[in-house]
């Protein structure tokens, strides 16, 4: 794949933007958590889109997705249903799309520096 073409990374950029802006319309959403994690998701998505050959970018997106999913408990806003569900859904989606991007970039599961087996 060529840089800037993987749609999964662009979906993660959009999810990051949604998360960063979610405090504007989500009751109980902690702006600090959502804006920070949203910006990190945007940055990781752009990194992954621009460097399709690196697994580090995809793994970074996965880690950010896991942190977003855990944020309601880590940040103490699990009782705010709207904010918690937003974090859980976006966290899962970030992980799923990053994993899908990783598989598309490397469908045989080998590292990009390893030679293809014939």
C-alpha cells in the first residue's frame, strides 16, 4: 500500500476528532481526557497513514484505543453513562480499525522487514 491511502487510519483520525470534540455535546464528558486522547488518536492515525510499512504506528493506535476504553475507570467518569459509552465505543473502534489496518498492510502476519517466503 502507498502512504496516505489506508482507509482504516483515516477512520481512526475521524474517531480521534470525534473524541476530542465530544465534550461539546456529551453530558459528563471530561474535556481533559477526551481532548488529550482524541489528539493522540489523531496523531497516531496520521502517523500510521503516512507510514504504512510500520507496525509501531498501528500498535500505538491499539494502545491508545485500550486507554480510551479504560478511561472511564481511570478517570472516574464511569458513572456518567454518555461519556463512558462514548469512550467504550470509540476505544473498541480504534483497536478494531488499527488491527484491520495492520492486517491489510501485512496480510501474512510477517514483519515488514522479513523477506517473503516462496
